[in-house]
């Protein structure tokens, strides 16, 4: 199976390239990549959380979505591995997150940056490059 | 590709890219580096980022990089920019997500032989007392009201509440409290993140180290600072945790949008800024000051727990705070330009303030000597105590902040074995208390520039003078 994300070289921070067959999958994979790269090991029962975001454009929607996930993850001590979208457009996102409590975490992601942030349409789907401050 | 030929050599430790290099530069870009360290910069994007900083509206004289410069996002790490007050740019990217990430040094009256038999126990006890805060924070959750007090009162507030000695606040940069802080401008989300994080270390390059004074370079100043050979000292390196990260997230988002309103165009969105004297600019600054105060309070609370552990294992001997410095911050400071005193908004992103002797903002204790500057090394290597010098006036009284990365975290994990690093340090007699070998690999000494070379450069460039070299006895990375 093709890996859904790659870690790109960057001296200090975490730069990733994420793939998705659709924009929805791209967002889901970006979230999963963030937790995988942070070395998170989940445990226990599945928990659900509602999420609703509105942003001016798709790039900001991605930043806002991942920032909200970081906020929820830190305050609830949870990592999320799936999302069921109720609504999804270039500037709105609504759905239900599925996650578990965090048992172990290697790294704290401090924030989602705008540095060279991009989403590109490719033949086989979408590709995003994101740099996180760690 | 930028190369050495694009620079004008000002002297052996200072290089400049002229304003004419790129049409959008408002001022030249300067880097303090030896020839060797300069050449290392060409391997990443850091010089390009330094040139981008030179495009900030209202930037004065030049953008500056310290010898520990490395690639960041927006600003390079080790980047400094001063803009004209009150209408120059204020940029959250010039501070970063970890507002007031910084370092403090606690000094004891004991030498390493006197604690040798207790060292392992002490390291273990400190690790128990100071959690990393990964996954969960401290047991006690503070109320929003308590958080507000901390945001506006900083380390000073905690000292008043009994979490420290009276001198602790005095021995912090800005006395551990920025007056511009207004808790109203910090979101509920940010406050919520901070509720159980006062007194937690964080991850990445944040650490606690038990060290000893390995070498004294300036006996007179070392004596004034209370430093002596083989003395046991404790270094704390951390910042404003999730609360600061949320403030940065909130305001960066706002600035990315509103900067268009002010007609600002920049080569990197991450440099997003607005004029300081706008409602968005002032609100960010008020909130950033809260983040900075939270970080000082965090290091103060960690100090409280370190002292508890110290008392339990070592006894009543005191741990005094030498000084506490911020290395991710924006400050309003007065500087002299062409003989005129001017207020400037100084952004230091991975750079340390270093005031010289007689500077009016220093406490009496350091008025004669100049400000103590604490430079942490990478894990297992040396750290330094320096003192501010008048010559650094040209760099807005600023020096480096550490060694500076030279290898990415991903490459470090791939090529370095954390287990081997711990074993090598153990063979050198250094104890490592860490729960993840992966974390050790990421922060291995090989992933960083040589701190001795970096400090040698700032010393020879005259930005600060070496006072003492510290070496680790035990590295603690939080539970």
C-alpha cells in the first residue's frame, strides 16, 4: 500500500507531504500524519467529538482544521484516527472525529505554519505540503 | 543560489548582503558568523529567510542573524529585526509559536564532589517533580481567574504567592513580567490549554540539566555572578507551552488576513505582520506579553519543584536564580541610532537580549557587570554563561541562543541511535533520564552545530564576553 504521507527534510521543524484521492481524504490523511509523526500511541475505548470549521478558503480551512485538532488533542488528551464528514466544501467542514486517549507521545506539535503551504491537484488526487512547528 | 560572493565582508565575524541584492529588501541583511559557520548556512534556506526579514515594513538598519542561525519558517531561527515604534511592523512570526521560550540558571553553593553520591537520586526526583506535560499536564487545573493573574503578573505574581524567593523575579529579564499584558486579548482556548501546564517542561529541545562549572574565563565577573569552578548549577529550558502556541495560532490567522488591509505584501505568509499602532498590532502585542508572562511563570513554577526535589535529596543548601532570559520574544526597547535615542520594536526569534554594563533596565545587582546571558548547548554538550557588552549595541544588544540545528529531526532519528547516544553519554559520566530513545536521537549532539564555535564567534565579534563554561552531569527530559 502506498504510504499516505512523507516526511520532507527540514532542519528544525516537521515538514510533510500528504496525499489523498479526494480533498476529504487529504484532510483526514493530514490529521493522521500529524499524529503518526508525533509518535502518538493511543489506548482504550473509541471516543467521538464533533468538529465544525468555517474558513475563507481551502488553505486556511486546512490550517484551521489541523489547529483545532491540536487544540482538542492537547486539552482532551486524545488522538484522532478517523473523521466522518457531514459537510465538506472549500470553506466549511463539519463532522465527527473518532479517536482514543493518548498513552504515549514523542513530540509536541506547537502549531501549523503558513510557510510554503500548498494544496495541489494531481492526476491521482490531491497533494499538500505542510510545515509544523515542533 | 546564494553564496559567499553575495556577501560583503565587514570583518572576520560579520558579513552583509547589500540592499541591492533583491528589489524588495528595505535594508541590508547581516550575519555574525565565522567563515566556516557562514558556509554551513548555505546548506538550507536560512539566508533566504534572513533576506525575507529585510523586507518587513518599518525595519531599521538591517535584518540580523546570529551564528547559530538555521532554517525556520518566516524568520530564520537566530533572526533579529527591529522596526520603528510605533508604526513599524509587529510580526507573530518574528516571535514564533513558543512565545518566550527561554532559559534560566539556578546556582548552588556546592561543588560536584559534594553531591556526587546523590546525583542519580536527585535527577530522578527532579524528573518526578517536573512532568513533560505530554499527554497530561499537572494534576491541578487552575481556574480562568488564576490563569488571568498569571498572564498579567508573570513570575512576579507566583513569587508573591509564595512560589519563590523575592530575588527570583528581579533576576528575570524584564523582572519576569511585561506590563503590556492584557488577559482580555487571550482567547479562552489559549487559557484552557494553559490550565494544567504551569510547571511543565514540554518536549523537543526543552530540558532540565544538572551541570557543573567546567571553566571560568573571567574571574572577576564570575565572582560577581557567584560562579566558581566545579560548582553545581541547574539549567531549565522551556517556554509558554500550549497557551503560547494557541496565542500565536490565533493572531497569526488574523494577521494573514488583515495585512492586506494595510497594503502589506511579503515574500512569505509566515512573516505576516501589521503596523504596531493598529488595533490588531496592539492586541497581538498585549496577548504576546501574556504568553511571555506565562512562560516566566512556568519556569518559576518548575524552579519551585526543582527546589523541592533538591531540598529532599541534598538538603537546605540554597538554589539561587542567576538569571532568566527569553529567546523568542518581541519587546519595545530604547536604542540609539545615529546619536538619537529611539524606541524600537525588537523581534528576537531564537536570539537573546544581552544588555551591557550600566544599562538602566538592569537590576542593581548586574548594573556594574552587565546582564548575565545563558546559552544552552545541545544535549550532553557544554552550555555557557556570558555577559552583555557595549559593542552589541549594533545588534540591538543581542546574542545567540544556543548551538543551532544542523541536522533535521527525521534524519537524526534515521541515522542516530538514541540508545547509543545514552550509552556514549553514560561513558562520559553523564546521567540521562529520558523515557524515549527516539527523543534522545532527535536531540543528539551530532544534530547540532558545535556550541563552542558559536560562542567563540559571539565572543570574538564582541557581542558578549565569555564568563563560564558549564558541562552536564545529568540530563532530564521529563516524565
